C-alpha cells in the first residue's frame, strides 16, 4: 500500500518531467522556426530596396508616438533623432505626460514651438489633454507636442498620441530609446509585402544601449554592455527576439510586440480600445485585444517580427532597479493572464487561443512557480535523503547545458545575420556570459517573478520605476548623479 | 568526478531511459555549443577577410569603371590604358577569375548607374557587356534557387539593359510570387513590346510593395510610352490594378482618362470609389464636383471624408454652402474636421468672402468647431 506522499511524488515528478520535455521541444522548434524566418527575411529583403519605399508616394504614412515623463535629460537629442528618420510620410507625436521637470520647456525652446488649437477627439479615453504645440520652423513641421495631465502610466500617454495620429499606422516607442534611421521602412516592409493577411502589428528587436556609442542620436558603435546586469539582459533580449519572437513570427503566433518599439494598425488599435492604463503589460494587453477584435470581426490578421535591431534602450544598471522592473513585469503577466483568461484554449481565438495564450500561461506565467516548487521539493527530498545525487547531477547538467545551448544558438543566429559587434572578443565574450547566467541572473529573475505575483495578489501596487537614465549623450559629459533624472520613466519589455 | 562520468558512459546501456536521454542531449548540446563557437569565429573571420578584400578591390574597381566610362573625356596624360579594351582585359584577367569579384564589380557598376545618367550611363551598360557580366546575370536567371532568379532580374532592372522577352516571359509565370513580380517589373522596364500587357491578364492582387516598385519603374523610365490608363480603369476586374491605374492617371495628369475615373464613383467597391474620389480631387478638375456632392450622402464615412477632401483640393468655391452645412451638422468628428479643412481651402482665394463666412460660422460654432477653424487658419503650419 503506497502512502499519499508516494502518489504526490509520482504525480509531481511525471508532471515536471513532461513539462520540461515540452519546454525543451518547444525551444528546439523555435530555434528551427527562427532560422527559417531569418533566412526568409533576408531573401525578401534582397529584392526590395529601402530607398524605393522611403521616397514612394504610395508608401503608407506612419505616426511615431513617444510619451515622455520627466525626460529633460535626453528629450532633445532623442526627438531630434526621431525627426531624422528615413521615411517621407511620417509625423512625430511627443506626449508630455504631466512632467514635473523641464521636459516641456526644453521642447518649446529647442523646437520653436507655439501653442495651437488642434482638432482632437478622445477616441480612446485619457487623462485631460491640456494643450498642443507645433513648430513655427518648417524644419520641424513633422513634430506635434501634446501636453496632458499625468496618467500614471505610459499607456495613457500613448493613447493620447494614438488619438492625435493622422496616419493609418503608428509606431510606439519611448523617448529614451534610440531608433535606427531605417526603423520605419523596416517595420513597414512586412506590411506591404504581405499577400494573405492584414498585418496588424510588426516589431523589431531591442538591444541594450548601455555600452554602445551614440553620436547625434545615432548609433555609431554597438557593444555588449560591460555592467553585468545589462549584459545578462542583452543575452536575454537576443534570445527573446532572435529565437522566440522570430520563431513565433513564422507561424503567426507572436505573443507580444514590445512597447519599446512596435508598429501598429491605428484603426484596429483604436477599435480594440487602445492601451489599458491600468495594465502593467500594456503592450501585450493591446496585442491580445487586437487579436480578439480581429477574431470577432473575422479579419485574417498577422503579427510579424523582423530580426534587424532597430532600437536601443538603457537597461536598469543597478540590481535594485532591475528587480523593480522585473517585479512589475511579473505583475503585468499575472494581470494579463487574469484579464484575458477567456482566451485560454478557446478555439474561437484560433492560434492565439490555442497556442499563444496557453504557451504564455504554461511557460511564462507558471514557469517561476514550477521552478520554486521544484527547489522546495528538492530540499525536502534532500532532507529525507531520497535523492540519487549522481543522477540528479546528470539531470541538472542536462537542464543547464540545454539553456546555455539555446543562448549560444540565439547569439549564433544574431551573429550570422548581422555581426553587430565589431570584434570577435565581444561576440565570444557574450556567449561566455551565457554560462554564468543560470547562476547569477536567473535566480534574480525568479525571485522578482515570484515577488511580482505575491505583490499583485496581496494588492500591493508597485510604482512606475525610478530608473536613473544617464541619457545617450552623457557618456562624454557625465552629469553628477543628483542632476540625473530620478523620476519614473517607461521601460520596454521584450 | 571523472570516474563517475566514465562509469556513466561505460554503463550507458544499463542506465534508466531518462538518464540515457539526458546524456545524449548533453552530448548533443556540447557539440552544438562548440560548433556555435566555431561557426561564429569562422564567419567573423570570413567577414574580416571579405571586408579586407572589398576594401582593397572597391577603389580599384571604381577607378577602372571611372576610367572606362570617362575614357573619351580623359586627357591623354591621365590615361592609364591605351584603349577601352585594355581596361576590359585588365578586369577580365586580373579580377574575374573569382565569382565573388564579379559580383562585387557588378554591385559597383549598379552603384555607378544610380549616380550617372546620359552618355555615362550608356557607357556603364557597354562595360557591362564588354566584361561579360550579362552572361553572369543571365546564368542567375536559369538558376534553380528562386532568390537567385530574383537577384538576376533585379540586377538587369537596376542597370536598365535590354533583356529579350523570351527570357522574361517564362519567369512572369513562375510559381514564386517574388520571381513573378520581379519579372513583371523587368518586363515593364526592359521590354520593347507593349510592357503593360500583364495588366490585362493579372488576376492576383498587386501588393503595396509591388505597386511601389512598379510606380517607381514606370515613373522613372524615360523611354516608356505611357498608355492611356482609362481602359484598365474601365475594364479590369482586378481591383488592385484599377486602384493602381488611378494613381498613375493622377501622376500623369491624364485628363482624357477622367470619364473612366468618374464612372468608378458608381463602383460597388468602397475602396475603388475612394481611390477614384482621391484621384478626381488631386486632378483638381471642377467638372466632377457635382457628381461627388450628389453621391455624398450614399457613401460610407471614409468615402464622405474623401469627397470633402477632394472638394478642398479642387477649391472651386462652388460648394461653400455644402461644406458649411457639413461642418455644422456633420455627425462624425472626421466629417467636421474634413469639412473645415475643405472650407478653408475653398475660401483661400477670396479674403472678403472668407472673413464673412468665418465670422458667420464661428458665431454658432461649438468649441470643437472653433478649434478646427482656428487650426486650419494657422499660416505657420503646413497641412498635408
């Protein structure tokens, strides 16, 4: 007669075994899919010329939307960078989301802005919009600045931008992100090359800006970050974009288009209700609602990712800032799971309901819980002296080496496709970082994830982070820490 | 540790299945990791070698191309070669033993083609033939890989060298959309025979990028005889071709095609009506204002906005009352906004009338409407 403990261990071990096997197989498939998707991207690119699209009167227009909250340190350089993107039909909408510093004053002064009456309607509800500004200088005719009351989230600012957008597509980014000059044409390419589906969103990879060199709002030298936390994030981002999202893109099952850089269909975003200002993962939430809208309206939608890095963002340089960021992301994930639970294995939402949402649930949301229970279970078994240590070592080595292998494959795809780093040492150095990631970085991610779930369930709301932005032009002229922006700023999620 | 590993390997057959699988995956992963490092290193090394080679070859190729295309203009003292054939021989013997060099030379040639026009441009084509690159490009057209075919066609298009129909036409029926489309572009750009015939037979929708490429090829090809697009507008069953032709009518300002455009206002397809309205608006022809206003109330929101926009572009001043009415009573924000914009454009040529109408409109307007009128009056702003 077996004890209940026996049945529990039997069930738990088998469940974790099959969970792990499914996860490993899915990673393998994603690696395969992503390689196909990257090759397809290059093939398609080989017969289209960026310049033809950039200067064509037939190219669809794009509104670039960038909410800013207390970004006085970097706002000027970054808006200048946005105004020099390579595309003909585009506008730049900066939303001053009730900044308490001199963000708006700096904008007015630098870009010769004057207050204007602007025909505006709240198609998506936001905090009240106070005033609109346009430049008297024709060189900045693409720029529109919206000054609104603080909405306590990036979502509210973005919604105001979407309301004011005049073009059929909009790119949502952060003013503290540096964009590649060809960002708009690269993001537009999957839309104009698609023959079977209405592409509702496209995204491109984000990378860490921490050790890169920028000049005049443009990247001149890309390096893997030297500080350890952003360096781990670089690996994580490469894995997330080059392996995961590119793989999902091939089978039209992209779960999320990052808030740091994404191009969206304006009309569908508005009809889906825009960004949820209460959400901690407003980008993923919007994608879910856009998918739901398309399924309801029977629109054959598509979401695409491209492998070319188009956006660089400053990662949290300190452990504290990083933990806070990840805690918030975990809260966002839990919130998302609850908000869209109706999609779970719901055939009405097709791939999104049968693949995307369950995958997110089992391998993103549940993963930290499985892991933490696994650790507790191991400790209990160890105390009861019921572990076969040699075999446990084999299984652990298997999990470890497999995760390292996936990271190396992601860096390999990235290197084969773009060779972003200048030296061999940088590329191999980044690969070697993957060997310590599991011991140094992963426990922090796990801790932050569990912390986020506990915070959310206990009703504790984390504030928007107080990440210290250094600004991209401060590497040469560093300001004292006291002068740096210490106010909440928006941070993109891969 | 070593004894444990050797024990595991030696007793592999007797281990539990999970351990066997784990060991196999561990071994596979180690191989993949090592391969990853090797591939990264080798690919970086190869790129370095390629970059060095290109850095060395590009200035030489540029110099040779420049010498060839400006041979007749160069003073004798600056001539490194006695004849053009000398340049060709130098290129052929010294560099063309490697396919990679051929490709690099071809890319440079295409770069020169984009920069030069007139006689120089013709000289570039001559050099293309003299060094035998036409055979190199032609070999791509018969390659198995579809992207090689597309690349070959793209190169012919970029250089604008004539290509016999016999080579292009089979590719216009390719199963690959990319090959098919590029072949059509090549046909339009390079064929001497009626290049627009595919408009008659094409059943699949033209994608936006195809339209962009076609538009660029058609509008930048000086030797192309532009046909009257009205026949396709009137008879084509392919919606995307009708819409594309409407854009071309607009671009070439083909007033003779306007009756066909006007007939599309009665099309059952909203997006075709919309394209026709935009075309008429951009052509700024006053003859069709009446019809647009007549059908206005039967249209969906997008078409109504397009009609208001078209009336604004035509700016005849004949429909000020209609625009005032729409501005005041339009149920949708977009209607009121488009009407206010069109109204301001219609009043621009008559300052007195403008002052009177604005005063009258402002008197009974809501804050939102006043904002619209004010916005479209700012002289500092450029409105698309």
